[in-house]
């Protein structure tokens, strides 16, 4: 068994190097398929990050009537904070609101003078609510529509953002669906390309396989080198893909940072998810190669 | 050594390859199976190597009934029979030494033994100097000698030669037939399938003539007469 395994390994490596051009072509096709899959991963990450960035900029502000006490506002804040859909609730006191107003209009002495003439703070406290998802805002607002809370509220600015939020929700859903469809199409194309590349490589060996069988080689002895080559192709194509991908990621990183206006780092994303992304890709490539090789060789070993 | 008992092989729907063949070949015998294309000669080789299964009858090789041989036993059968083909069937990505060694490697023979046996066999077929060459670097006659070396290296008791001189010129044909006769002298049973009249008539051995899937004559020291 040991000698047989050793010989199968020897034949696999020997064939890989002796049919170098064929190996190179097969490897190139595998690398192209893997790079394509990773481009799709990048597209997916960028699309999701872009949507998250936009979603993050959306919030709703609730302005309380000026006679509402701080305790009442804090109670509302506490209640909203406890909702499952809510990510954060920031409280802005009457004084803070006035301060913010003055800062905002410091270049306009007329407005500042008018505020000072009133003597009494005309602004009420407010809460800035951020939901976990943009689709959660209507549910949060529904709660605030109940008389218990509605009577305390002077105004809400959700209506101003409603159209934007609905659009974002629409885009999020469309992008999500598109990514799934594109991923499936790409996966199918990659599978077909890899399957055909392996099939073609083995097709060129059909006479050899026939000769091996006539000499008395067992199916395992014939199939073994091809299956092992499938594993070698899988590992090598993954390594080459990494060597191509990381410089590419480094190149596009500043552009993506510029577009996404944040501290988004695509290289960091791939580093943090290295095992998940490349582990799955490696496993997928090896499995696909093994299955393709097995199906292709099986056709010719029936002698 | 080889027995065909009322063997018939019919390809779907009704092409008769061989019909009611009764043929017995004794150990150490040299038998030429002759006939025109489509006579059923190569079918006999394919039946003996279990590339085909008969529709009826019985095939016995060295006392082993291979009529209904199981798939997992086929490699064992083929390791006991050496086969030489018209198109050589050498592995193009292996050199001559490796091609010959491969027949032993599939049998699980230890490397030490392979390293001692292969050079001896290459010497017998006159290819010791060409051991490191690849099939596309040597002549047709040399390729066929390499194929014979591969068929012989595990010392089979039976050597089947299916049109071994079909692709060779007259000089190389003579060389190959002389080599087969020499191998036969060492005690190997040889079944030569050919339609080369000159070869058959020169060697003066048993001749079995086939036509349309049937044996129409079987003569000791016969000649190829149509």
C-alpha cells in the first residue's frame, strides 16, 4: 500500500512537470476562476459597506415640547433604547440644543441677538435615534405614534428622510438580490470552466489511461495520480491567486477608502476573514478538481 | 493453456464478431491467427484480455475460467498475459525504461527488483542504449521492441501480439517476428494475430484461419492460404 501510494504520488508529480504546458494552461484557468470569485467577494463587500455607510448617516430626531421635563424625556429614551430594532439613542438637553443652535449660527449676529432677547430657552430637548437597519425606522415610529408618547413630541423629522430611507431599503434589497444572482452565475461559470479544464487535461491522457488498464493497472492506480494532481492544482491555483490578489487589494484600497469615505480597509477585511474566504475557496477548488478528475477518468478506465 | 469453447460474440443489434469458436492452444505453442479485416481475430484478443465478454461459451486461460470474470479480477488476469499492439500503446510521457518498469510498478514489484529486471529485458530486445529515450525519439521498430519488453517484463506465460508488425517496414517486421520466435523458444506461449501472409508463411508454425467470425482451417505448420 505504501509503495503504491508512493508510486501514485511520483506519477502525479512526474506527469505534472512532463506535461508542463498542459499543466500551465489548466492552472491558469483555475487561477482565473478563483480571481473572478474573489472579485465578486470584493464587489459584495464594497456594496454592503457602501449601503452600511449610507444607512449609518440616516437617523430620526424627535423634538420634545419645551415644557416636557428632563425626566420624562429620559424615560422615553430608556424605553426606546430597550427596543430590539434600536442601535442607539442620543439625548440632547434643552441647554445643549441652545448651545448647538448658537454655534451653528455664530456668524449671524442677528439670530444670536434675537435668541438672547427672548431670555427664555425656546428649544426643547430632543432624542436622536439610530435603528439597526433602515427598514426598522417605520416600526420605531409606529411605537412613538401611540398617544402615550405622541403627546410629548413637538415634531419628528422622519418624514423628511422617509423617501431616502425607502430608497435605501429598495437599493439594499436589490443589491442583495443582485449579489446572490451574480454569485450563483459566477459560481456556475467557474464550476463549468474548472470542470472542462480538468476534463480536457484528462482527455489528452485517454490513450495512456487505456494502455495502463491493459497492462493490468487497477482503477485506483490509474485514477490516483489524476486525483492527486487535482489536489495539487487546487493548492497551487490558490497560492497563485493570493499572490495576484493581495497586490491588487493594496492597489484598490486607497480608491475604495476615497469612495466609501470612511476607515474601510479592504486588505484588513481579507486579512480578518482570511481563513473563511480562502479556506472555503481552497476547499471548493480541491473538491471541484477531485470530482471533475474522478468523473473524467472514470469514463476512460472502463476498459 | 488457452481454451475457447463454443465462444460467440455478437455486437448489438446483430453484428457477429465471432461465432461458435472452439480453439485450444497448448503451453509453449506459437499460433498465428490469420484472416482478413473483420474476420474476428482481434476480437479473440479482446476476449482473452477481458476487454469484451462473450455472449455465450467458455474461455479458460491457464486453468482459470475467465468467462464471467469479476471487474476487480481483470487487472490480475492482464498481469499474467503480455499483450503487444499494432499501435504500441506506450505511455508518451515516460521514457522507454519507465514504460517497461511501469508494467512491474502496477503489479507492486519492489523497486530493487524493478531496477535489476528492466535492464535485462531491455538488453534482450536490444534497447539497453535507448532506455532514456522517449517513444517519439525512437523508430517504429524500436517502439515495438519496447512494447514487447513491457509485455515480457513480468514474465507472462502467454504473449498476445495483435498485428505487431502492422505499422512496420519489412526489415523491422523480420526483427520483431524473430524476437517473438526467440521468446517462444524460452517457453512463452504466443498467439500472433496478423494478416501478413509473408510472416505466417516464413515461420512455419500452427496457423488458424478465420473468416466472418468462424474458424475455417487449423493447420500445424500451416500456411496462410485464402
